[in-house]
């Protein structure tokens, strides 16, 4: 059963701490998205990668956020330092370019910064 | 500017009644169109998608959507809702290019009453 796996599912951290969220895309998928969901802003695209290269990270605050794909099986989203306004659910999704463009979503990481 | 609008924030419907969720888009050219569903605490699941061809698209869980180019709309329908259809529904669009990043509407929350 192929699925996108995100860890951790929940994270509570203190303001100023570093937070790393991980995503394992579906094997064979070459595109990975990071979305942030909040009540106020809804679903926002933070960044996305194709074949491990960042294509667009314009939605991501550059001063504190960074996204990488160390290899094809792992995508990371890091916040350093974290702030209370970063509290949200962060979703990773993966897809295969050219194959119906469907994006498969993970279950998300619920981040609370206190 | 490109945008996706879901005019209804919240809809309440009786079990067994029909459901229609509205989605309008503003794009330079007809984009790819999607409907996703999100159950509480879960990620997003694709219900259906439109790329071309028949403007009435069938999806999973008994849902269908109709693309109307003249109205720039892609409304989602279900003839008879079940209590398990209570969830949040998102309309999404993606440009017809190699750059298929999804942009989401604000979502419509559906409550099903017995």
C-alpha cells in the first residue's frame, strides 16, 4: 500500500527551537510538495521539488525555513528558529510528473510552537 | 491574478439529501481541476480530477463534478450523502504545463445531520 509518510505526526516545541519535519514520498514519485495549513490562510504551498531539485520555494519564509531532499526517499522541512506563528499542520505530498499530475498527501505534521 | 474560489464556507445537509459544492477559478487558460476531501486529522484524498474530454467527471465515493468553461466552474455533487461524507472539501487547480503545482481554494466544511 503505497503512501506518503510524514514524521513526526505531532510536535510541540518552544519558541526559538529548531524543528525538522520529514517526509518519505511514494517510491518512484519525482515531485514533492510541502504545504502548510492554518485556519486563517488555508493550504499554502511552501515549496516543491522535482527530481530532488527545488523548483519553487517562493511561498516559504527564507529567513527561517529551509527545505531539502537529501535523497529520493527523503524530504525535509526545517524551521530555525521556530516562532508561535509557525504553528500549523504541515503536509507533504508527492506525485509523478506526466502521470495525471495527481498529488498524494501524507497525514501531516501538527506543529505547535509555544 | 490566478485564484480558486469556494463561495461556501460551511454547508449542512441531511443524510440522504443531495449535495453540491461550488468552485470557481480564475486562470489565464483552463487549468487542470481537482477536488480533494479531508477528514478530521487526516491528509487530503483525491476525489476526482478533470483534464479534458467529457465535462462530467466521476470520482470515488459516489461523487461527480461538472466542468463548465463558460462559467469557469467545477462544482462537486453527490446525489445522496452519507454521514461519512462529513469532511472538508477542497477545490484545486494546476496549470497545464510542466509546472503542475496545486493551488487550493479555502475549502468547504460539510456537516451531515441525521
